[in-house]
């Protein structure tokens, strides 16, 4: 490759006409070099834009974020149920402030009472099949239940029993429990759900625990069962973050890696 070499002298030692000629000589040399590169198809190294390079590298290396599907089940069938209201509030929190967590309310009101005579040729009634499909599709669970006679509500126990029919649909996934009830806030119901979860092979988070005393001041729900108490909403947000982190751990991932830190 031929290069144009130019020897420069100081302007002090050159006549005025020669000094004026310097820019033209430099332009001519540049033009000659450019013409030579074009004719020989040589490559000229350029400095890449640093911000663009970093952004492209980051985009190429960033893994796809895991979106966890939460199947949320309310143990109360009442229209203005506070427990169903807790699930609605949880869905709003996930949508507004917890990326990677998608909550779906799984309705259990159409499930028949457990009766194995309804199982025909290894199949289940349509409502049960639909329920079991939603449970199987979930990455983790959120249970919200009142306390009935120191224990689990009948509708929730029925749903757990249908899901446990072989093959067990709940096994080996994370779950969290919350409750809105009377004086105890539903604590005894929650501990009975944990007992049932041992057989179902459900892995519950331990903290935080939420026992919402629904009928004690300050007012926590409106007349339609919607959660209006900011403190309870913050407790619920912390529980959902804990559930997300635990579910990712069970999948061999960590919350920090999912957030890119």
C-alpha cells in the first residue's frame, strides 16, 4: 500500500505563499490516501461509538426475564368476600410494582363436592378438569381463606382435595397463605392449610405471615370487599416478593439475577 508522505517545515522559515499552501497540500494528501483505499478495497479502522457498543452488547447478553404465574385461590365464595378482595389487591400489586409476577384468580365456585364416583375412565368432571389444568400451569400458589370453626373453609378444602387426586397437581411448587377473618385473623386456618400442604408436597414461605383481622379498626375493606388499608397492602407486597424469590430458588434461579443485579 502506498502512502503520501509530506515533510513539514515551521511556518517561520517558509515564505508567506508557502504557508498559505500548507492546507492545500494536506487536503491533497488526504484525497490521495482516500482514493488509494477505495481503489484497493482496504479497510479503515474507525472508533465505534462507545454508548452504542455497550448498549448492543448488553441487549445481546441480557437473558429473558422469567415471568412466574401465580394461581390464587380464595376459600370464600361470598360476593363481597374480604379474602377474594385480598387476591384482587395482590393482582393489582403484581401488575403495578412487581415485574415478573403474574397473578390469576382461579375460581372454585363451580367445583362439585369431592366424589370419586364422578371420575370416569380416569377423567374428571369438566369443572374439575379445568381447575386442575390451571393448577398445573401455575409456577406457585397464593391461598386466601377465612377461618371456619378453627379450620380451613369447606370450599378450599374441597379444591385441595380435587387437585390432589392422582396425579397430584400441586406438588413441588412454592406457595403463600394469607387470611382475613375474625379475632384470630385466620391463623388456625392457615396452619391447617400448611398441614394439608405437607401431603400435597407444597413448599410454603414462612415469612411474612398475614393474619388480617377484618372486622377490627381501622377499616380494612370497603362494602364490596376491596382492600383499602395501606398497611395491609404493604404487608401483601412484601409477601408477594418473598413468594417470588422462593419460587425462583426452587427453579434454580435467584431474584437478583432476574433483576439484572
